[in-house]
């Protein structure tokens, strides 16, 4: 399947660079868990920490990196900081890749069963 585009070559090159940067940020299981958790909507940092059993210091570093990469956005209310997905379309990419991985795991399982 090819996607036809009429994008400026310089613009396309910039998108490839940004795509690569986002993939690097997403290459951590905790960050992927954060995305999955935030599919339900905005959460305060302490709730994210509790849900993922992650220390606040470690989690804060990951959240800052994801915010810098424009995956997340935040707002402060009193002493609490709330995070949410900047663009919910990230879930489409997230879910598509997870479905591919589940299919591969099932396929490999069937191959192993067939070998026994």
C-alpha cells in the first residue's frame, strides 16, 4: 500500500525526523503504559503514579519527556499537575501497533503448537 502525497520535500523530511523522534520517546514500556492509561482522559500525576506503581521522580521525568515530544499536555490546578494526551489520534497508532503485535504472538504460538 503506497500513500501518494504532494508534500514539499523539505516538509516531508521534517516529518520523517519528527516521526523518528516520537518513536524514540515511545520506546519505553512505562511511557506506553502512560498513553494507555490516559486513553480514559486527563489524570493527575499522583493517580498515574499509583495506577502504574511508578515512583514520582521517575514518572515525572518520563512525563516531561513526553510533554516535550508533544505527546502529552499538562495543566496545573493548585498543587496538582494533570496530564492528558495532546492529540487523541496517537491512540490510533498505539492500538494499530498493539494489534499487529498480538497477531504476531498468536501466529508464533500456533506455529509452536504445530511443531509439537
